[in-house]
């Protein structure tokens, strides 16, 4: 299923060269999830913001949870694009 051009464009705009701020992707991912899980089919997309354990940090974790009839069916945590290097380092 091809994505609409507006969603593709929103991801392209969100990723300028050298910027590692994952919050730029919150809007594009919200649009994509609402496209894939339509409200008309009883899905709800809700961003959840989790505070860190220590109150000194201002770094929040954002998780998008997709529910249907009050039951979670999908979730996704947004990480900065350079996080993929940390994942590969962990496994290899």
C-alpha cells in the first residue's frame, strides 16, 4: 500500500541534514499512524509522554499507542535517527 505523497513529504521535511532531534518526527508519525489506523474504523492514536526516572533530566520518551475499543493493538517509541547505530553496536 503506497503512502500518500503528503505523508512522504512530511517525513522528508522533518529530516534536515545534521539534525538529530526526534521531536521533528512526532507530527509525521502521528499522520502516518492515523492514516494506517483510521478513526472511522474505531482506532485511536494517542501519544504518551513518559518522564525519566530522575527529575534532573528534561529528556522525555514519546510512545504512540494505537488502540481499538480500549485495547492496545500497536505501539511505537520515537528515537533519534542516530539511535540505530547504538542498536547495531549492542547486537554486534
